[in-house]
C-alpha cells in the first residue's frame, strides 16, 4: 500500500511526464513550423551579396494567348477608374475573368487573384464582390513557389513576415524567401534586401541590389537612385534616373521632375543649385511641368503604364519639346501576337 508521500511523488511524476510530453510535442510543432523550408537558406545581412537575377529569365517563356488576353483586359478595366468609381457589375466581370485566366494557368492572373484575396474587391457596399481570404491568397502564392516563380517567393515572404493566412509569422523564414526571390529576379525582393543592407551600412551591397531592380525596369529603384544622386548634388545623373523612373511607371519620379520645372519650386532653390540647374538647361518651363503633371496623375490611377516613348514626347533639356496630344503619346503601344513574357 502506497504512503501519502509515495502517492504524491507518483502523481507528480505522472503529471511531470505528461507536461514534458506536451512541451516536447509543442516544441516539435514549433520546429516544424519555424524551420526554413528545403531549398531555402537563411539571409545573412553580413554575408556575400546575392546573385543578381532577372525574373524574366526564370519565368515561362510563353503564355497562352487567350488566357493572357482575358487577364490583361480585366486588369485594364480594374486600372481604368478609382476603386469606388467601378460598379458591382464591373468588379464581378474583373474577378470572373481574372479567376478564369488563373485557372487556365496564367501566372499574371494568379498573382492578381492572390492580391484580390489579400485585399478584397470592391470598397463600397454597392460594389463589393469579394471578401478578404488570406488563406486562399497564400494558397495561390504557394502554387507560384512550387512552380519556382520569383513573385511567389516574395509574396510568401511577406506572408511569413506579417503572419497571415496559414503562413507562420517568422522573420527568419520570411527573409529566406526574400533571398530566394531576389536571386530569382524579383525586383521587390531585391529592394527589400537593399533596405536590410542600409541598416548595417553596407552601401555597396545596397546599391548592387537596387541596380539589380533598376536594370529590370523597376520604377521604385530608379526613384531611389535618383534621390541618392540628387542628395549628392549630381543633378545630371538624378535627371537620368528620374526620367527612367517615369518610363518605368514611377509616379514619384514624375512628381520630382514636375517640381524641377515648376517656377515656384525653382525659385526656392539655393543659388548654387540654381546655377547647377542652369548649366543642365533646367529652367522654369510651364509646358514641361504640365506634361509631367499629366503623367503623374495618370500613374496615380494606373501604375501599370509603361511610358517607353517618353523621350520622344518629353525629352530632357536641352532638347526642345515636340508636339503633345496626351499621355497616350508616351505609352507603349499594344503588341500583336502571342505574349512572350
């Protein structure tokens, strides 16, 4: 017969064993959910600078023309107005067509569909058609990761950093995804890594990552490089980067260029900066200001615009301004045939 003391010890030992088993089970669950997935490696901000990838090199070389056209037409409608100006019927059509194109395998449609599930669709009661579903968004993103697509790795990194959907919040895992995305050529991931290098004052590494994104036509990268050049008072280089940023669809680059030709802003410059601007042919120019105004307004509504003909209609000084009908003069014309990107 057990004594009270022995009974207490036995009960305590049993509870301790149960607790230990429970803790170990929780530990195993933690390790399982917080272990960096196979094929990824931790991002070391003090380690070697990652390979500068190009996303087009790692994406499918061709796309189904019917699915692509369905997606691109829906995207154009989505970008044609401010969200509250679109009707429920228009949002329903947009969602239906993007979903159909995604089901047919178009990666652009899948990326946009993931965005819709992440943000919802239709901001008003009168035009709301889709509630936020973060699990569904992450599910679509995981499909892109399985296909080795850069945008998927970046988006899944964001999900892990913020801890939404079924992605465990874990910064180490998030940055492992950003690293892989950058190496595959995601400009957004390359800019994320650049921001990390800034925090440890690795300026060469920062610039290397920004240049990776810039060379792929990334507007925010061009704007960032323009800002650095302007800060260093290398105004010629700043102009070049900002103009490239506008071509790439950067609204903020257009705003800076508008300010450079605005009479009020120009008169507020310090004398040495005005003198430097004069040497580059930058003087108050209401017409140039007006054109960049129109461009920034258009990019506010539709950041998808690629203004590949910008230099033909708004060339930098000292070139004279040619005739101008509208911003459409600067927009890349529609391409015929099967899309190859």
